[in-house]
C-alpha cells in the first residue's frame, strides 16, 4: 500500500471465489446494546471486530459495563445491567460509528447522570438534531458542545423521572436516518410504562428498522407497527442468553459484484436467504442485470454472465442504499444506463455519497448525472486513476472492484475500511493470489 494507495490488480480470468466475511456491523452493535440492557449474562457469537464495534464496546466499558472479549473466537460475553447504567457520570467516544452515536446517546438520555458523548470529525458532521429534539421532549437535557444539532454533547439523563402512569408517546421524523427510530426502540425497555412512536415523515419504515425489531424479538421484546406508529408495551425487558450474529451481507455484496463484473463465480459462506439484512436485495439487482443467483450448501452463489456482460437497470435503492456505490462501480460495464433512485439520504452518511459517486466516476472518464436523490450512469470504458474515498469505507471497497476490469486503478486511503471490514484488502489480495492465472 505504497503512498497510502492500494493498487488493484486486474483480473486475468473470471473470478472463482469462496470467501467468508465478518459479522454484521448492524447486528453486532444492536446486540451489544440489548445484551448490556438485559438482566444477566449474554454470549454473542460471530461478532464483528472493527473500528465501529470496538468504539461501541469501549463506550460500554467506559460506562462500567463488564464484557469478556475474545477477538480470535469472535465472541463477546456481556454482563447485562437490567437497564441501569453502573455509573452516573462519564465520557464516551463513539468514533465514526453512526449506530454507536445514535444508540448510546438515546441510552444515556434514559439513564441517571450526566455524560459527554464525543466523536470523530466525520461523525460530528452527521445529523443528530431529530434525535436530540425527541429526547429533550422526554425531559433529557442536551447541550451541544461545538455545533448545534451535532456531536459532541453533554447529556443529563432522565433517570427515573419519566411519569410512569401512562404510556410515553413521541413523534419522530426519520427522513434523515432510520437510526433515530432504532435508537428509541432499542432503549424502550428503559421506559417501563411503554413507548409509542408516531412517525411524522413520509418514510415510515426501513430495512434496518426491521432488523432492529427482529433482533429485539430474539431478546424477548416485541415491537408492534401499524404502518404509522411503533409500540412497545409496558414492562418490556430484554432476556439474556446466546445470540449468533449473521455474516455481513453488505460486505458479501462486494465479492458477489466481482463475479458479476468478471463473468465468474463467488460463494460467500453462511450467507443464506434467511439472513435478515436488507442488502440481500442486491442479489435481486444482480439477477436483473444478468447474473444467476443460487443456493449452495456453503452459502449463496452468484455467477456472472459470460464475459461480465451486464444489463442496464433502473432501481429504487432506498432500503438497501449501502449498495449504491457497489452498483455504481458495476454501472460503466452495463449495456445501458444504470439509474439509482431514492437515495437522497446517503448524502448525510460517511460522505455525501451521491456526490462522491459522480465525482469519482467522472474522474474515471464515465458520464453520469447527479440529482438530488438519484444518480444516472452511462456505459463507458473507465480510464486509469486513483479513486478518492472521502474517509468512506464503502467508497473504498466498492470502487476497488473497477480495477478487476481496468488496469491502473488505485484506491486512496484504503484503510478507511477499518470502520467495518479492517482486512478487506488483505482478503481481496488472497483471493486474487489463489485464483488460476494469478490476477
């Protein structure tokens, strides 16, 4: 990785890969929070260890929670505190993890005491105001220490001061991020009289909210949803036990896309159609573009069309928008326009992802059009260039795929992928080295 640039080696032949990916970040951080709030010991297996999950774990430990960590075995054992944070003052650092920032802010707002939540420069730019406002409406005191509506903040938690004689009723806009809703649902067992959340935005649901609800149910807490309101009944409590974290389907999609690009084959071990993660829908997109998607005993297999021929497509990616960059990397090799719609919210993530996609494809000589909540990409032959990644792990991992078809593609700041998949490029190299023809 000379000069902090990863040079992708062009594939000499269609890939033939069988790979394992880390555990799901989304499931890991949700399960960590529920295990912490449960009454008793919980064993989490298949845990993701990355910058995001380590920041989440270290934040919990800073708040006095005990966890036994075995990174080699991918196991964390958490001693839950039954919804009562062991300390009444402290400071946590959430890094660039949106899940840690939103989920732990909500937890501390429900706790007794005064706490500071600090974050990376990247996370300080991401929206928090809708969550702050609803937490303040419940009685929490939140002081922004630098920029209004953003981290870092000082929080004086509600503790036991919420009236307990009737259900707590809130209104929330989730147009900027569904993590605001997941945060409130995840801490709902700390609100003993029950919680009802009315969604005021046009968007009412999302794939990651559904993940939240399903994992909560695994931990013994049911969330009802009638299309507008989410309800958690009174006296809800997380049950300790054992939880197996699914493999990260978001990460798996990069390797599936490699099969699509090269007309090859990829199997990702333990990824099945039963996985609850919304990015599984990206496999439907690959099928529409001409790939074959099959079940095997090891995991789902994707076979690309011969020669890596791909069909143009228009797709609404609202519910699996993390794969917008992956599809954008495939788009130049399609036989027609690729249009990715309903993704305006990704402008507020690790980078302005719509602008990043257009800027980097333009750098590669590809014609594309940036819209407020969409991008349209024309077929073309990418030229050699170093792709800038904007400290965004998904830009780095997705755009590296272009180098499987094009000589001279470099990825700037490749280690930004530590956020969710710290050895991504090492895995990428090993797969290439093992392949016939040595790409």
